[in-house]
């Protein structure tokens, strides 16, 4: 298969009609020689911040001299972004070759593996072929029944910020959602947690006790942000001082702190991570689509906020980093998100909203989104494409204003591409 054929094959097997569980991925990997058993992992779950924490971990470990695999989702602009080794995306040629190997094994199964299970198998095969010394592995959805949870005890399990998301699948309360995320906690493992959410924290503490896992929770008293602007921030996380992080969102300081605590624990377990590697790796982090500044006149920000927790963080960042500017939003949302709460948070800042349909079958109708905004006294209108939306938003903001595109990661890639092609 070519890379394009491989991606089309993968996308043909959506997960919606399949019962959740690990049986399919276990059977598939067994047919492929269980590549995951030859790899070491940092397994990352949570509601928000997973990708940013993964990016920080991978960058520092690479700076420390390790060969690092990184598996994240969803992608923004190219499918190959999901599978990387030392920052390099898998090539279309290699992806096609992997799927040539996977397809016969998957086709011989009584129940064909899902899209995410195929991606997970391809990633594990690639990381083994590339002799990765450690893999930073992000869950796709939840934890306990996520395909990534087929791995055995990881070097470290990381639990990022918690909030309500994917309620139909994971549960409508923070306790239920935390129980699903806690599935990545393995007996006798090491766990670091963002903490700060009492309902979730109780669950994680209980599960760690029951499974004999060692838990550390982030101590924010160690964190001090020295400077913050649209270029990023300078921060201390004792004992490290004067660290540089080129990620602008105000919420990124805590994501970096969680990654640093995880790296600290890895160092205690024998991984060689010097202070210089921490400094170099953190300063080199790149994670597009998360309060990313695409341009300056007008200020144009792209953010991955896709639920109420993320929207609250984006709003706080806008208040801090773009005060006093006329704010125009370019927005698309998935219909199964907590839309009402997201719009309640956004409405006080919005002068105007231009709506788009994210590239997902779960997308909310843009006209319905306009109607919901109008109920909150916000002027809104539908745009037919990302290119139209980008042009209209820039015009509405004016050179001295600001545009923020947000609402879904399934929208972010199209907006980013349209912006740089305009």
C-alpha cells in the first residue's frame, strides 16, 4: 500500500459499531509478534493537556540522548503526525509497508480491529523496528479499555488534568471518568498525577493503594512563572530555575511542571536525564495548535480547546495574553461536547464568532452553533470553509484586533493549513 492507501484502509474501520475492549488489539498484536513487549513506555491519560505533556516528555528524553517514540492523537494536518521517532513523522512509505503486514492479520480475525487499534499496532511495530529505547504513549479515549492499555506495566503512568469529556462513553461524573482513566494504573507501577480535582484524586489514590502502585501528585508550590508572553514563558520548578518553555498558553506551565515531575521520577529509576537535557529539551518543545500564535496583524491564535475545561483555560490565556483587543472567534464544535458550558465561558469575550463544521461525523451543525451563540447575545454567522473563515475572521478583527480559532482539534488542522496558504 501507499501511505494514502494505508490511511484510507485505517479510516474504513470506525470504532462506533464495536464494543469497547482489549480483546481485538491483543489478538492482533499476538499475530504480529507482540511488538509492545519489547518496548518501554510512559503511558499518559487525562482529559486535557495529554499532548502537551507528551511533547515535553519526548523533547527532554530526546535531548538526553534517547531514541524516543511518540504516539499521539488526533493529528492536525497529516495522519503521519501521530507516529514519530525523535520528532520525525513516519513516512508514507513506511506506513504503507506496515499496513501491508497488518492487513492480512486483521482480515483473518473474526471481528476486524478498529481504526485506533490498527493505528496502535502500526505504531508499536514502527517503534520496535526503529529500536526506540522509550515510547511516550498517549491514550486515545479513556484508559482502561483504550487500545493503548494493552501494554504491560509501563516505566511510568502519567495522569493529566481531569474534567468532564466523552460523557456518553466514560461516564457523566468526574468519579466515573477518573475510574476509566485509572485503568492505566498497573499493579506495582509508578504513577504521577496532576491532582487538583478532589473527586478524581480520591479515585486515583484508591486504585494505587489497591494495586500496590506508587503515586506522586504534583506540588504546585514548586512552580513559579517568572515571565509570560505570546512567545512562551520562563519558569522555575524547584530545584530547576530559569527554564524556558516556548508554549504560550497560561495552562502550559502546569503541563510542563507535570512533565518535569515525571522526568524526575524516571531519573530516580535510573534513566540518565541531566539538567542540561531538561533545559535544552523544554526549550525545544513544539506542539502546534495549542495556543499557537500563527500571525501578528491581526494577532491570530489557534487553540485546541474542545471541552469546557479546555475552553476555561483558553479564555484565561486570552485575558492574560491579549488584553484589550477586539476578539473575533473562528469556531467549530463536536455535538457530543458540553456545548452550553463552552459557549457560556466564551460569550463574555466574543465580539463576533464565525462558525465552521469540524471534519468529523460528530460535528455540530454550524447554523445550530450560530443559534446557540445568538441566544447568548453574540453575533455569529456560518462560513463554508476554513479558508473563508480565516479570511473573514482576519477582516473582522482588523490589524489591531485578535482572532482565536478553537472548539475542536478536528478543526485546528484545516484552519492552520488555510492560514498559511492565505
